C-alpha cells in the first residue's frame, strides 16, 4: 500500500511537471518574436505611415437619405457605392473628385390617389473640390472637403408622369457635398474610412409655373482607402 501511494505521488508529480513544462513552452511559442539574446523585437504596423503621398483612392458602401419630391412626406433611404480619389499638391491641400450612385425605394406623393407603391428612385452625384488635411498622426486623421458638381435623379416610374406622385422629374441638377473623412490607419497604405456628409441638391418640379427646391440631406459611406506609393 505504501509503495502504491508513493508510486501515485510520483506519477502525479511527474504529470504536474510535464503540464507546467508544456504550458511554459506554449507561452514562449505565442510570445512576441525575440532576438538571439532574448530581448523582444517591437513590431509596429503603423511605423511606415506618412502623409506625403501624391494620390489616394477610396471605395465605400454608401447610404443617402433624400426626398423624391418637394411635397413627398416620406423620405427615401438609398444605398449604393462611393468612389473617390485625391491629388495632393501639398501636405494639407488636395483636389478630390467623387462619384456616388444610390438606389432605393421611396414613399409615394399625395397629389392624387397613388397609382404606384414603393417605387424605386436613384441618385447619381459627380462632384469635385478642395480637400484639407486636419489633425492627424500615425493612427488616423480628420479630413474636410467641399465638393461641387451635378446630380442626376431618376424616379423610375415607367409610364406614370412624375407629377402624379409629386416626384421631381428625371433631370440633371446642381449639387454640393460638404463634410469630410474620418480615417483610421491600418498600415502604411491601407486606411479604414468613414465619410459623413451633407448633400445639397437643387431639383425642379414639372409644374406650371416652374418650381424648384433646395434640399439638404444626410449621407455616409464606410469603406477603405489606398494610398499610392508615389510621393510628392
């Protein structure tokens, strides 16, 4: 019996030592890389972040809220894509161009008994303007822009006249985008980007006399930016 107890104690001690050794080895294998003398090697994926690139491109999933007509009570929630690019001619100033396309359903108007329900509407924006680099470090940056250009609206009503639903008619109109980017650097070239904006459009109604209206709506996109290698 005494031999059995001693044997059990010996086996338990050996198992404990083996478990301790295995745990220590696993911890060493998952630790940060070390140099030959045992010192840790620091790894910083953001060490190469610079704000001296000449070009950058960004692509994001986009959301836009708008009204399809001056008297349409229900707003339209549109989804789409935001493709933008910048040419930096100094550290803080650039020229940015942006193309954005949105599509979604809208509430119907109230000019007469509605003959359509949940029609699709689309809006395409093509704008350009100055871009300014604000506070920034290797982790991220705040960037402001003011972009001006045009917008194309399509009511997708088929043979139904837009006036029947109080919709704007299909047209190209002036547009402006005021807002900016909130960037989170992931490496020297890749950036996670959030772009909140105010979108201003000036659409006309198919009425007599002619009637037009300025609309200010909210838009946002979330995506990635890539900084090209070429430096200023």
